[in-house]
C-alpha cells in the first residue's frame, strides 16, 4: 500500500483542486483596509507612531471615564490617544517647572 499524501497546508485545494482567483482591480488612492473611525480623527498628525504601554485597571477605567465625559460634553473629535498625548504634555510641563 502506498504512503498517504499529506494534506497539510493545502486548504480548499485539497477538496476542490487548484483555484486561480481573478485579479482584483482597485482605483488608485483608495485605502484597501481603512482604519476604524473617521480618517481625520485617526490621523490628525502624520508623525504619529504606534506604541504599547501597560496600564493598571484603575488607569484604564479613568481614561475611559475621561473619554466618555469628553464625548458627552460634545467634544467627539478627541480620541483616547489624544487624551494620553495631552496628559503626557501636561506632565512634562509640570516636571520642567
């Protein structure tokens, strides 16, 4: 008896055979995978970088409450990232004094 051929990594090809997808044509200048939220709020500064910081539960809840208070008061354009940037700038000003 011949050894069985491995199906690992073949996906649907193993069941339906080879599949040649039609080329996808997209108009130039349109973001294929847009970020959630309006673009003007997500990318208000082109020099922003993504960073990861670890916060305790109380700090995260405080950030959530601040963000919700901003939204309730009608300032919907401020993101959590904008709030954190403002807090860091305020802290830096206080340290310099």
